[in-house]
C-alpha cells in the first residue's frame, strides 16, 4: 500500500479533539508529521483532549507530533508556531484550518464578545494561518491548504437564524475562493471540506443536547475525505468546496455505513448543504 503522506508535515489548527484530531490520526497512520496547534494544553472542564493527549495518539498511530499551545488570533504567536514547526520537521507541506468558534443564535441574542470570537478565530485566524504558512508551503512539494468550511450557498435561510455564525464560517470559505485563485501560480491547492451530516464530536455537548449523536456520522468520514483531497495534485485540484461523501465517492468509497455512529439511524443534515 502506498503512503502518500509519509514524511509530510501537516499544521492542523484545533487538532486536540474532534475532526482536527481525526485528520491528524489519519495522516499519522501513514507516517506524517503533525503540528497540533490548539488552545487546550490542560484538561478542559467540559471537553476531552489536550494538545498533549492528541500528540500521544498521533505518535501511537505511527506519526510524529509537535504539540503547540496556540491562539490563532495572535499573529505573532502564529508566526512563531509556523517557524517552530518548519524548523522541527524541515518544512510545512499542508495547512488544515480546522479551528472554529460557533454560537448559533439570532441577532438580538449574540453578545458582541461571541461575535468577535467567531470572527477572530474563524475569519482572522484562518487568514493569519494561511498568510504565515505561505512561505513554507511555497517550498513544499504538492502543498495544500484545507479549510473546514461550507460551500458558499447564498440563500437567506442559511443566514436568518444565525447571521453572525454564517458570516464567520463563510469568511473561511471566501478565503478558499480568493486564495485558490491567488495561489494558482504557486501550485498550492486551496480547498474547503464540509460534512453532509452533523458529525459526532465533543462540541455537540456544547449545543445543549439539541443533537442526538446517534443521528450523526463519526469524524473519520471527514478524515478520510480530507486524506483524499490532500493527496491530490494541488496544482489542479483547487478552489473546490467538497462535501465529505462527494470527496469519498471520487476516492471510490461509496459504502458510508461504517461512518454512522449507529447504523440504520436517520442522519441529520448539517448546516449549509
């Protein structure tokens, strides 16, 4: 079996848990190097996983890990983290902008500190990390940027219930739209990936039990879809807004039952699809 990510270095934001960690472990299984850049370096009261526990899992899966405590809103810290990663592993091949903040509420109910957090992490953080990674990606063989963000469906129904969150996530997707075109001369693939169904992660608990995990798929579906995207030639596979099952279909995977939290249960569609 070929291991196209063997020896590649991935810088993944928000990789201490959930989808980010699943993408890290999938790459680690092929012998990739992973910079686990996230805020949690000590146990969170409500959420499992730290950069250190994720690093242990990456090493156990067959990869090499560099845990980095990082707030991606801090541009100086981001620049230091990128440099540290490149020095430690000899470069950076792939950036996965996975870190995200969510607050699903109508306009009157959004505290401005929540608005600022979503824009600071989702939009600014994605832009800052992409900008800081660029000099290293430029030196890489088949470099990629992958944003965990939705297709740009400009329908009012996706805005009305939570306009602040939608704008913040679409900001990440607009980075894909613009940077894919901007970086074409550099042969850097820039794509988005979003799930068809809600994914069962610890973040679900933060939504106050509104979603039953049994109606979700596991994060591994996103990890396998991301793997397919990141192993394509970035020079030609760029500017796409992939949905997880569509990316897997291109990889020849059509049986998605293995990804269900509970086989046979109805699946809840995710936002924006």
